[in-house]
């Protein structure tokens, strides 16, 4: 349990740091989405091309493409969970900075729990509901504090403009 908790904390910290790096890279490389798409397409085409040819371990049947639920799941996951999410997160980092996507990331856990309870009929436990409430309260506190910070910055900018005018 302790090792899993450490891995979870490490994942959250590294994901948040990735947003900071992405904000810095976006200033230098404005066409990162296009380059990322080209790199991903190249990687996928190489993997699909080379995997069946080197059937050393008997993996070729596993790499045979058939339109079934597995392929639909992979396509859905690749397009929506990875592609659309990356574009939206990049847009949010560009507009508001690296803090916002990291704060809203925890809402995906709440959405997953809610959809799982509704669609699959799993039980929602009190600790999960209390955890979700803490996440929402923390997000509201963050947004409230950020709005105060932005209002103070606007007031300072307006005052500076009056002095320079």
C-alpha cells in the first residue's frame, strides 16, 4: 500500500511538472500539436509494420487488425482519451498557464466514479463521496483565490496605467 501511494504521488507530481514544461515549450515551439501528430503516426506505422514481420514470440495473431470491440476501444481511447485531451490541455495551458489543467485533473476521478456507479451499477462508498467533496471544495477554493489574484493584478495594472498616462 505504501509503495502504491508513493507511485500515485509521483505520478501526480510528474504530471503537474509536465504542464510547467509544456508551458515553456509552447513559447518556443508553437506547432507542437502538428509535430506530435506526425511523430505518433510515424511510431504507430513502424510498430504495426515491424511487429508481424518479427514473429519470434508468436505475437503476429495478436497484431492482426480486425474491426471488433478491441479495435474500437483502442481507436476511441487514442482519439478521445489521448488526442482530444492533449489538445484541450495544451489550449488550457496556453490560455491560463500550467496551474489550471493540474487543478482540473482530479475532476476526472470524480467523473469516472460517477459514470462507473451509473453505468455499471457499482456501489459508491462514503469515503469516495467525501473524497470527491474535498476535491470539489479544493477546486472552488483555488478558483476563488485565483479570481482574487486576477482582480488584484487588474487593479495594479489600472493604477499603473493612470500614473503613466
